[in-house]
C-alpha cells in the first residue's frame, strides 16, 4: 500500500479583523497530494534536473522554486529576464506540471462573508479551512484504500505553533462531519510536519507554484474576481481543471475546490 502526503501552502491573511480590506479579504489553503514513493523514485530528481538546465544550481546550494520570485525574475531567477529563456522555461515547467502525478485540493474562505454570516460565533479562518481540507484528504485516502500524513511550510515561531495546535485539535476531536477515529485510522502521524523552505522539499514547491492560480480560479468561479488574462496562470488553471483537481462523483466544486462563507 502506497503512502501519501499532502503538502499545504497558505495564501492570504487568517486575521478576521482584516476582512474588510480587499487585499486581505480571502484566505486559501492549497494541498498537493503525492505518493511518497513517487517523490523518492522520480519526482524529486525530475524537478532538480529541470532546475539544473536553467539556473545556477549546485547541490550544496539548491534552487528553491518560489512563484513570487520567479514571476519577478529576482534572486535565483534573474535569468528569466531574458524573454527567450523565460518562454522556454515556462513551457517546460507547464509540461512538468501537466505530467507529474499529484492531486490538488484548495479551500478558500471569504472572511467578509463569514463575518456577516456569523454575527455571534465565528470560526478561526485558518482552522476552518484546514478542517475542510483535511476532510477531503481523508475522502481521497479512503478511495485509494491508503493512508498518509500532512506537511506544511514553516512560517516560524507563533505561526508554526498555531498550525500545529489547529492540526492537533482536528486529529484529537475530529470535525462536524468526520469522527476522530477516522483521522486516527487514515493518518499515519498525529503530528503536523512543519518544514522550512530551505530544505528543498519537492511537494511544498509544487504547492507553492499552484496555490495562487488555484485561489484565483476559485475567486473567478464564484464571481469574486473579474477575469483578467494571465497567460501563464491561466494555463496552470487549465491543467488543474483538466486533470489535477480532486473529483468526487465527477464533480470538482465542493471537492477539489471549496469556498467557505
């Protein structure tokens, strides 16, 4: 039985007090589910070989894919200021994202709507998103007749403690829809794995590359954002829609993508 891991990337601000600011209105969590054997036997080396072909790479100082730096052509990605090289790299990366084996779930909360809906009692936005994301991860593991664990990129200090506490609460108590026993049966660890970006973890880099396009996809789907053409981002969304989002009963909405009030 193959073991899976869901690698989670957070986009946005979890603070409910910032919900009226359009720049901080939404929080989303994107999880990339990958077989650990596949990471070890193929995926990690394939990603590293892609980096070696384009960037000033050394094993002692590996390149870490980070979407924002890549888009802005800064730090390790200044070579992408050359439009010819950028076009070639983007096409190769898109081909990889299309052909690599992974499944994506993204959960987004509209904090403004949440504040308006729940006047007295409110969820913690991060905990709410994580609980819904993990519910769908368990659906996936059940379908695969497998088990797995959970990893997220370290934010440092207080943020890491918040992440671990939220995960532990879900693991120990379950959610409104899934009893704790099922978490115990399907998850191989009661601890959330929190790892820094510098460790060059392949799954976390894939989650980083997909998180913003997937978030944008949900905002457009639910008419929370006007669709403006973003050539590269739109191509990633097409890949997600075509073959990467988690589906149940052949449906993406509610499973591969989920919007919360």
